[in-house]
C-alpha cells in the first residue's frame, strides 16, 4: 500500500516537473520574478519621489546608501548565475527559477541603479560603474530576445542537417571538385585550389555577424570559372553547389554568432563592473 | 548503359592501386553481399544497400534498398537523384563513390576509402563564435585589471605614499594624488573650485570622513552658531532614516548632523552656498524653548507671525563699560552721555535750521545726512565727529591768530582743552557804551553773545567750561573724576541691532523719519531704533504673498547662521558675507554678534 501511495506521489511530482519543463524561464511560476522585480522598482521609485533630499538627491543620503546596497547585492547575486549554472547537483534550487530571477531582477537594477545615482552623471568611476551596469543589462536584454527568437531560425537553417553533415557535404563537394577540375587550365585550376584551400570558417567575427565574406575564394572561383567547356561547366556547377553549402554553414555561423555575441560583452563587462564597483565603493569610503 | 567502376586502393606502403572494370547494365546494386555489382566489405554497409538506376531523362536514381539511408553529397538520405553531368558523391560506410560522366558518355564510379573522421568534433567547434573572438575570461581579466589598477590602486597608493602638506587658502596647492579626479562625485562649489585637483586637502585620512578640524584650517574666523551641546539640545529629533544613518555614520567616525559637511555638502556642482531657508531656521527656533528650556532666545519661526521684539544693544547707564540689550517693548532709556534734542535740530523752522540756512556749507535746514554718514557696508553709520558735524554751529573758536585766521579749542580730550584755555588771551568784551547792551540774542548771556576782551583768569577757568552752563555742557554732561571737574564719556554703540543685518541701502527710498522718530525726539535718551511692528508694515514671513507693499522675508534676509550680525547672499558680487567676517573683532557687533545664548 505504502509503495503504491509513494509511487502515486512520485508520479504526480514527475508530472509536475514534466509540465514545468515546458514553461519558459520568462513565464516561470506565472511571472513570479517579474512581479517581484516590478514591486522592487515601484517601491524604489515611490521612496525616491517621497524623499525631498537637499540640496539634490545623491547616492550618499540614507536612501541613496539603501539603494546602493540593494544594487550591489543584486549585482553580486546576478553575477553568481555563472557559478550556479556550472553546479549541476541536486538541491532545493531550480536553475530555471534562478535564470528567471536573474532576468527580471537584472532589469529592476535599471531603476534601482539609476535612482542610486540621483541622476548625477560625470566622468568618474561612479558613472563608469553605472554605465557598465547599463551595458551589461542592455546586452542581457539582447540575450533574452536572441534566445527567444533565434533558435527557430537556427533550426530552419539546418534543413535537417547536423553541423557535421554540413561539413561532410562540403568535403564531398570538394572531393568531386578536385577530380572535376583536372581538365582545367592553370588560371582556373588556381582559382579552384584557392577555393578548396580556404577554411570553411574563414572570416572574422564581423563577417560572421553580417554574413558578408568579401574574401570568399569560392565566390571568386565561381566568377572566374566560366562555362566555356563541359569540364568548366561541371566545375562551375560544383562551385555553385559549394557556394550554396557554404552559405548554409555561414547562415548557421551568423545565427550562432548573433546568439553568442552578447555573452562576449555581457560576461567581461560584468567582471569589469564588479571591479568598477569595488573601486566605486572603496573610493567613496576612502574619500568619505 | 555502361558503368566504369574504378576502385582506388592503397598498398601498405601507400602506393595507389587502381582497378577498372566495365559493367554493361541499366542498374547497379551496392552492398556488403558478394552478389552485388559493387561489393563493399564494410560492416557499416547493408547486405543490399543501394540501387542506382538510370532514368529516362539521363539522370541516375539512387535508392536505399533497406531502411538505412546513405550519404549523398554529405547529406543522409534514403533516395536521391544524381545528374551525371554535374556528378555526385555517395557515402557508404568508409567508402566514397564519386559518380561522374566520362567524355565518352559512360558513367564512371570511382570508389575510395576514406580515413575515419577523427577530430570532426574539433571541426564542429569552428561553429562557435568563440573560435574567432578573444576568450571571455581573458577580456574579463584585462578589463577588471585595468579598472582596478588605474581607478583604485594608483590613487590609493599615491595617497598613502604622499607627504601631507598643511592647507593654505592663499596659495595654489596642486594635488599630489594621481587619478583621484576619477573619484570625484561631482564638481566642487564655486568657492572651492581651486581645490578641484586637490582632493586630499579635505580628504586627509583614508576612510575618515571630512572633519570639521580640516574645514577650520582655512575657515578659522567663522563663529559657531552656538556651542555644540546647545545646538544638539535645541535640534528637533531626526527622522528614523536620518537617525539610523547618523547612528551608523557616527559609529564610523562621521561628525554627526552638526558637523560642517552635513550642511555644506560638497560635490554638488559649481554653485554657491544657498542662504538658509526659513524652514532650516525654524526647525530649531520654532518651539526652541521646549527643548532648550533655559534659553534666553524667544521662539521664532516666521517674521510676520512669530518673532521676538528687537533687543538693541545700548548703554543704559552713564559711562558704562559694556552695552546691554533690552527689548524695545521695555521703553529703554539710552544714556550715551550726550545732550542732543533731535527735534530742535530737525525743526525746519527752528533756530538750527535758520543757522544752517545762513551757513554756506549747508544753505538749507539740517538733514539727517548732515551729521550721519553711512558706513561702506551700508549697515551702520560712521561715528558722528564733533568737528565735522557740530562745529559749524557749535563753534570752539577761541581767538584770532596773527595770520588773520582763528584758533580753536581742541575737542575730545579735557587735557587738550585745559592747555588751549590757558593760551586764550581774550577777556570779556567791553560794553558798547555805559548802560547799553547789545540787542537781543547778542546781549550778554544771549545765544550769540561772544567775548573778545582781555583774558580774565577766573572767567576762562577750566572748571567754568566744564561745569553746568559752561561751553562743554552745551552737549556734554559734567561730572567729577578723581576730584577734578570732567565730562561724562560718550558711549554710543556702532551698531544697535547686533544679531541681525539691516541694510540702509535697501531702504533708501524711505525717509529716515519713516522709521526713526527723530523729528519728535526731545532728548538723547530716546532710543530711536524702530520696533518689530514698524518692520512688519512691509516685511512678513517667507510664506507671505508678495504684493506692492509686502515683501516675503525669510530669516536669511536679516540673519546668517555663522555670523548673526552679517548677511549671506548667494547672488550678486562678492563678498557674499556682508559685512565680511574678520578683522573688526573689537566692534560691538562683533563682540555681541558671536551669540552664546
């Protein structure tokens, strides 16, 4: 009996988990963290509006210190997501809840942080910390949007091919090109060699993001190898196939780059932000 | 239909072996089983795996014979079409079948074995953006390190390693700490602008808040509003948030709400200190007596509603050493030691007016400004000097000089007078004729009677001059000092209202007599300072509605926090403290102005 009851309980727990598995971190628990973040922002704004700080609002008033402490605590906690997500161990914590809170509380930092500045902006370490915080939040917003929209296009771009298959397809075309190009003259052969020699990932970050590859050897070969003879026509067709295959790979690269680029700003700037915050807090009390 | 099947193998030494055979069929099968047209001894290949058949349009149909697909140009499919003109590649296990049309129209199938795809995962890594960007970890270290070094370590180190210099407001003191400008939370006030690059002049010790003692290295002349314990006792209770902040701040060494910086908060932009608001003053001075029960100060919170009667400083007894302050409500009697009926002098038809009319220096009846001249600060008046203000009429001429001019008795010191009298060689003026007197006021004893006769020792004696009826007692009170006749010293304060600021300049459209009842004052004992009520004709509190006649007046119009007798103004030309605090420490205003209630 006991076993059956336990089993039922376990079944319902599993069901619950399975249900929640399909809820995005943004909608987690009926937007719980959105509401908490809105409440935090609302209370901060209300307090700011009600306190008449003379001669002008600043981070050194008691309310300013309160907002600053909340902001600092939030930033440290938000940055710990990187630690949390690497700890794949059981415990009463859900990575989804943590991510949900990360996103919404991170957004509420715009309000808390801005009010902490008292709208005093200057060329100093304090504003540096503020600007870094805003950049981190902006890239985070981009990240959420990218994660919500891009995976669908990444999947569409794949056309049921894995990344390895895309590379295999290119290799297959390359092998055919190699033999098809045998009858070609020196100039055209050189163009084919250049196309074959070029790494399929050639091109920097900017090429990946924009999808423009001005130094693409395949495109050059395609332009240089005409359809004058049968052999040339075959090479031309193969080069066109190669270009098509490259375009698919580059499409994947572009979407992947758009998905990942924000992290290359988000993470280093977060660490820079923590350094700037340390400098901010120490300098404020060093020159108290 | 002819298929040319070319198998390329490699010997152990790496030599290539090419075997060709020709199959004349319309379709081919490929698989692991030996009966297939192309036999591939590879466990990854099915027994009968793929069939290649020629179609009517010249293309080749490639179909999987089982459920397992095959690779066609890198893609895994179960059926596909190859156009022999462009060719295609079929992948089956480790074999790659390259299909192309030969020049003679035959279909060539070239079979190669490829090495297992080791390191394919590495190739897949190229899809990640990380392969073309510097690592996040490296960027993080570089950014964070640069910030920590430039914005924290450099200023901290140069602050700790500097040699402290004593502050000197008169010299340009360059800052010694590097990069600490990046710590500044905002521009300094206009007055402190010079210190913009010298943070350590105020922020002397690390982690210790700016101390009053540091402010006073330059602002030593500023007086306290009151003694600190009195200020603390008079303050209203703080709000919970403020109280908590001060509690924490004081534990950490901040000087509390009475420290300089709690009002003079810096880094608020290039501004001037604003005059204190009425609320700032009334925070403490409204119901001050409930907190500071022994205070002599009356409560005040709004000039129009609650403000004590003025208590001018004056000398209440003859020859007193110190002035006293008394409320105008108590009808104070001033004992300056002078006789001076203002009404006689100000009567436009009186003798004084006539006399003035007859004198070229005046030419018209006396006016206030004939005797009273404003000081430069336009607050008080210069000392009235007998020689300048009175002597034109109250002549001290004693003789003719040999050069044709007149000699005078010196004014101011009885000793000088004694010397001058001794030199006088004129006696009583002889009569015009026996039993005939000069007419009217010119007769002996009249106002304009003068003696130009031979000196007569008994008549011109010093005691005569100093005693009742003598020349000195026209204005002065006679007295006896150490057994000798003398005059009562004249005691007139240079300023009557010592704890407030009154600008005569601002009131120059008014007549003097609108406020000072001089024209009806019969005696010098009248204290002609206008009272609170007369000020309120125009001046009401800061919240009053401004009209043509009503001037809303905050406390700061007449009072300032540090120098009660001065006025702070944040607008207009410097100095903003008027009168500037400083050297006049001996004046009455300065002595009494530094209130210690």
